[in-house]
């Protein structure tokens, strides 16, 4: 037994984009003809036009238009809005598929074990949640080394167990989230410092929230924000200031992976 679901978008409480209509739009884009597109789906010619008219009527901007004349005698095509709508739906469908894969992975319908579904809505206390794409998976005998490429092009290396790789269903090019507790982020003003920690992210201090005992420092790493918490005495000893270039240092074993 498995979990499945169709994806339907609504406008004004009415079905707007159903999977059958998406198939029709894809066929129109491919063939440039409502007649040819209806045969590919398949739908009757009348049903295809009714579906197009319904979508156009519900939308404030036409999705499909009919062209006349020209050397090919005209045809049917998607508008720019229709093209963008199709791309958006495809992205939503991909995300829905990932969500359903996770549901099937962590839920045993046959035994009635549903409590693990709560993991999907669980709030994470880790202060740093950075999106990256998996560019390398190096499997060892017990652990795996996962290399992520951030949107800036910088890389993060995480060490997790092999069972975690299997449970998360990790593959190359997957988009995942690196989860890092702020207390596990070290900060250094010596940008030539040689250390054993696998991850060193250079950035500029964007904000300092100074407290009596501890202080929070936000570092801008080419658009990604990395937050660290350190003692206020350390903050003062390092003479940290907004705009100062520093290194955020993170051990690979302190980076968790989520998706």
C-alpha cells in the first residue's frame, strides 16, 4: 500500500489546472495545434477546446490563444503567461512528488504507524538552515561524506551515517538543507588560520546582537546568513565589528542534513 495524490490548482473555488489540462497544455506547446494536442492527451476536439476556454475564462490573463494566417495557416499556442504557468505547475508537481516520497518513506500504512508523519511538520531549533545541492556522496563503511554546493558556489561538507543517507533517499543533485546549531559555528578573524575543521566560510559581519553574557553574530556569506553565538567577552576580545571580514568555521560532523 502506498500514498499517492493528484495535484489540482483552483481559482475562485473552481478547478483551474488539473493534471489532464496540464497534459493538454504540454501537447499544445509541443504541436502548436489544438487538434493534434487533443489526440495526444487524448481528448475529443470539443473537450479540448472546452478545457482551454474554461482555463482562459477563469484566468485574468489568457493562457492559450488561437492564431490565424501565416505560412502554416495559423495554429494554437501558449501565451507567455501560459508558458510561465506551465513551468510553475511542473515545479509544484516535483515538490509534491518529493513530499509523497517522504510520506511513503517514513510511514507504514500497513501497520498503522502514522505518528511519524509529524516529522514533516516538525520545527527545527537549529539556527542555521542553508539550502544547497548535493554534488558528491562519498560512502564509507559506517559514515558518508556529503558535499553540498551553496547558491554562492561555496561548498559545505557534512558527515552523516549511511543509514541517514538511505532514510533520506539522498542522491546527486538533490536540493537539501544543511542544519547547523549556532553554538557549533566558530568564528575567526585570522583568515589565514590553518585548522582541521572541513568547512571554512568567509564572509562579513552583518549584525551583532550583544548581550550581557552571550552575543549573537550574523555573518553574510555571499547571500547566505550564518549565525554564531559566542560569549560577549570573546566578542570584545576579538574586537568584532559590523563589516569586519571573518571566517565561520564548522566541523563536518556538526552539519545535519534535512530535506
